C-alpha cells in the first residue's frame, strides 16, 4: 500500500511498552499543514485498538492519496480519534508553532477514554494532562503516530479541496496551500485571500508589507522540519 521495502515501517513496539508500564491507553499525535501559505494547521490524536490495527498504516507522506483515504476510513472505524484545527486567524495571532501545539491539545481533549501516554511526532510536545513522549520522525516509527498523520493529512486535504471550490483559480485542491510555483502565480494574478497566512513572509511580500528580499527569512516559531 504505497512506499517501498527499503523504507522504514512503523511498529506498535513503543505503544506496547507504554501499555505494559501504564495500562494505557496510548495515543499518537501528529499534524498536517505547518508549511503552507494558506489554510489551517490540523492535528490528529489516535488511539489504536491493539487487537484491530488496520494493515498498511505508514507515514502519510509515503502513501498515495487514494490509499490514505482508504486507511483514514479504516482507522476511523476501528480507533478512537480526535481532531484539532487551528485556523489562519490563530496562526497569525500566536505563530504557527503555538497554533500547532494548541491544535494538538484540542485533538487530545476529544479522545475518550483519555490517554495515559501521548506519543508526539517531533521534538516539541503540547502541554497535556498525561505523560508525553516526543519521537523525531515518529510517523515512520510508531503506528499510532503514523495513523494520526493519515487522519490529519486527509482531514486537511479535504478542507483545502473545499477552499479550491470556494476560490477557483488558486489551485488549492492541488497544492493544498503549499508554496508552489502555481500558488505564487495565482497570488500574483488574483491577490491574497482571507485564508492566506499574513504572518508568513511570502504573503507579506505579496501584500507589499515587506520587500521581496525578505521573503525567504525564517519565521519566528516556525519549525521547518
């Protein structure tokens, strides 16, 4: 289901250890949409059923879109999921990192039962009322995080497809708000929408708020990883 044999495949090993130590449940947390110039950032938290894990779960970036959609439905049917969405207003007000951490918190709040351990992709955990463990590249190591990456990615892609219908000509349904040549050309031709992140410098350049030479400077609070 997508990927190659040489790519690392996530396992349930970290979760199994955490369940033995704490009794569980264990949630995986991941996000989609930190890098785009438009649209929300979406976080997902997933508690897999150890006895009914859908086969084929992998890092969402390694899966074809139709495979992601299929796995999303299987994960929804067999697992506990929570979704948190930080809109553009929150991203612009609090920066992308803080908006992402907030979305992760909202995703975990939706879980029932509440997890005793949360496995978080990356190196910056949200503040949660449970134990947290950060795992760099966790979506290639932990099945729970990989499942969360699929849920977050599919949820956000669907939002961007709807934005593409609402704002024809921008290509949101294709590039999902990421800084592609098609997206920059659309901004030059059509201008900035209410769904563009005004705290991101390429958008500020398009609005004439900063000179073009500052477009590639790093953003405060934005983890490029």
